[in-house]
């Protein structure tokens, strides 16, 4: 039995939140219902649930699939029953120190915090940045259930940290994405942190989980449970599809991997075993053999 892991935004969904026509042939194949599925995303469980609902509505043969979900770049893993089996939060005290240093470098940096089901944008003081945040929130709302769940929240970035119960991810927007990335790499250079450039949304993010670690953890959980679902014995044998910098480790380490999307960064394409756009031929080969 094959096991497939998919990134969501950019890989399966277009920027308008609709399923990309290029991936539909894969999900239309009825043999997919006989496989194990993992959705590994930088997004939250809300968007995963919306995608799962859409797939089952559009492809009735997937009605009974029960995937694993790895959300917020592997910071939370949900088993097929929807139960959290692993989570890795950010340390609030350390986070406050890092935020102070970010704001020393750029007082107008836009700071966002990711909880298990929501993105919180610290309300910018600058009027233009505030309007930019409003426009982004409205754009995501227009996508309906598949839109990223964003809200603005008042207070200083450190006051917001105190308001939020659990923080799994940090998202930062500074003058440009490369400067932001370099700043975060310098601040979060300890081994337990992961910093990603997200060219899809033009931001940089920080988590303590990774998609690769989550794939390894899912295999470990299945082995502990007697592997009733016929998962592979090692994460390297999972077939992975991705399109972002947060997918590179999986694209490199999985024995069969596909960079899927349009205008992908060279580093991402070169990390995968194959680069594809339309998945028709891939579906025929992997699901009909």
C-alpha cells in the first residue's frame, strides 16, 4: 500500500483557494482510496478540515479516507481520528526576547502569531500597514472555509504573547523577504528552531516542528500501534509532493518526491526527484501499477 504526503497551499490549492486543475486527475483516480494519505502543511487545522471536506464532496470515492494531518509545519500532528498525538509549542519567554530584537531592527515589522486554529496579526500602528493587514484579512475571508483564519489583535507584540494560550508559529514581514529571513536566521539559530522563507505568501516563519520530523513521527506512531494501516517502515518511503522552502527537507529525503507548481524557486525544484505541474501521468503511473 502506497503512502502519499501532500503540502496544501501552492501544491494542491491555487492562491484563490481553489483546487488546482493540475492535481484533479490524481484525486479522481479511485485507487487513491486504497492508499494512506498525509496532509503536511504550514497552515492550520481549520484549512485542513475545509480541504478534507472539499475533497470528499468532489470525489465520493474518498468519503471514507482518514488521513494524518501535520499542521503548522509539523508543530501539531493529528491522527486519523482527529486527535492530537504530538505538539511542539514556541517558548513564550524566549519568543519575547526575540521579538524585542526584531522590533529594534525594524519598528514597523508586521508580527503574526499562529495558534492551533488561527493567525493573529498584531495591529500595526502605521496607517498604511494597517490597511495592508485589513486587505489581506479580507482576501482570505473571500476564500470562504478554505481561507486562512486571520484576525487583528490589539496590544504590543509582547502583550499579545501573554493573551494567547498556545503559540506554535511566528510569522514576520519586514522590508523584504530576504532581509527578514537573514534577521530571523541570526535570532533563531538554535537547533530547535526552523526558519522558512515563504515565497508563496511573501513572508518568513518560525516553528519548532518540521514537516520531515512529522513524517518520521507518523511512521513511528504507526509502528507503535502495530502498523495496521500498512504504512512504510521508514519515512523515506513516503511519496511527497510540495512546492515551498518548508518542503525542501521532505523533497530531498523521500525516495520519491515531486515539486509541483508553477514558477517554483530553483532550490525547491532541484531538491525534488521530479518536477511536474500536471499530475495526470504521475497518477497513471503511481496509482494504476
